């Protein structure tokens, strides 16, 4: 097959590309330039898509002996990921930009361009598995990686069956430490390079400060569940459900216990805070639903995950429609915000994903 290997400049994508070459595919490497003004050097392990990363990707391609290109998708990334991120926070929701990037950039913009150029598949360093269906009539199945600490099936759960049919994840069956050993054995300089983390376009990790620069200060009130004003803020967009730190509450709670963000009300520009127990929810409703497996019926037992690094929780489907899914959890969970991605599993297989619209 003719394979386009997305090379971020990290160890995972370099080894994934190497395995594609070793498997006998005709491989071309491409680095995505996603920033209009990339920093020359990354700040520790934060961020990605820097000039340094592009250079690391090019050197890895040279070691593998494959052609290498840099594609400028900064404008598309700005529109589909960054602008969406800002708009979601402004609306009082908590988005996952990695989910949106995989959906809109790596497996929409990149894959569409690859197919138009005659490539059969896109190869990435994600930790997930695409496995054949049970019989020849079934499409490919998306499953968790064998290394649970690195599993990225959650952020890939928005992929369609057609996108999965053209996706290659060569690292899904391998523990991360083994990947680093393999990179060193292959002579790849990125073998010991730190993993990037947090939000790639907020390299200092200060999401609230980054949003403030984009949206400006919007002073408002912090209120308790009775509606009493107990503090103030400079922008409701800077908070998320479950947050404890940085609330700047002027008076302590009567019981002396810490308080947490329960909800963000963008229209009134207020942030509601309360006790830890107030965060518990047992029902989640999602919209903007996409299925990559047969749609589960009402009563189906599933596992659900609401954070990229969160635990899977047993649940039962209580409603399903053309663009709706609702699940009831076996055990209550805390700190679930609208805007987060709800991913459904049966065993290790991803069934589908939706954007959380309500909790109860």
C-alpha cells in the first residue's frame, strides 16, 4: 500500500513510520505545520508542532530513507480547533481539543488530502488498534491499545468507519517503553525525547490566561447554590466543572470544606460553586453522535469514558436516537462538564462517541 505517515517529531510517530516501512509499504512522511508562529524550541515537554519538532521529524525520515514533506495546515487548525476551543469555553462548555484535532485535522483534512493524492492509508503513532471485523462483511473495529496507560482510543472515538478503514496505528499492540527501546535500536534520535502533553497550542499550560488574552476580562460573580454572591471572577470562561483551585472565594464555607465549580452560566456570567457531593452525577446525555459500530439499543450494557485519561465506568443505555444517546451510570462520577466527549465501549471495542450536552 501507499501510506502517508504523519510524523509529529516524537518517538511514537517515528517508530510507527518505521514499522510501516518494515511491513513493505511505500511510505512518505509528512509533518503538519499547525502554528502560524511556531516557537523555535518547546518548553520542556509542553506543546508540539514547533520548529524543533519539524526538524526531528525530518531527521527520522532521513534515517528511515523515506521522502518527507511539511504541509501547512495552520489556517485549518486555527479555524477547526483553536476557534472551536475558544467558542466552547465562551459558551460555558469544556472541550477536548485533541478529539477535535483528530476529527478535523488528522483524519479529515489530512486523510482527505492523502486520498486525493493517491495514498491508501494514513499512519500515525496513536496507541489504539484497528482490527478486522468478525466476518468479511464487517468493517474495521477500533479497540483500546494493549498498554492501558497510553491508550488513545478515547480521542480517536470520533472517527467514522470509512476513516478507520484508511487508518493505521502500528503501535497499538506495543507497550510504550518497548517503543522507546525499538527507537534506540533503529538509531532514531527521538528515542528519549519527552512526550508532549497538555494542550499543544498553550505551551505554558495556563489555559485561563490564554483565554483571557483572546476574550478579555469579563468580571462576574461567584455564587453558591442558594444564589448568594460569595466572590468574583474576571471571566466565567476560565472555569470548568469540578475545578477547586483559583476560585478566590472571599468567605470560607460554613463547614470549612473546600468548594468546587458546579456550573458555568455564560449568559449571566456567573460561576456556581458548591460541595464535592454536589458534583456527583449518574446520568449523561450526549448529542452530535457518531457511531463506528452497530448502534446499541436501549438497555445495552456499555462502558463509558468521559476524559482522555479517565477510568471506564459501567453504564446502561437508556435512550438512543438519530443524534442522541443517554446513559445511566452504575456508579456516580464527579466533575463531568458539558462539551466533554462521551465515548462508549463494549469490551475493548469503541462503539461510538458524542458531545456531552447535559448531566443529572
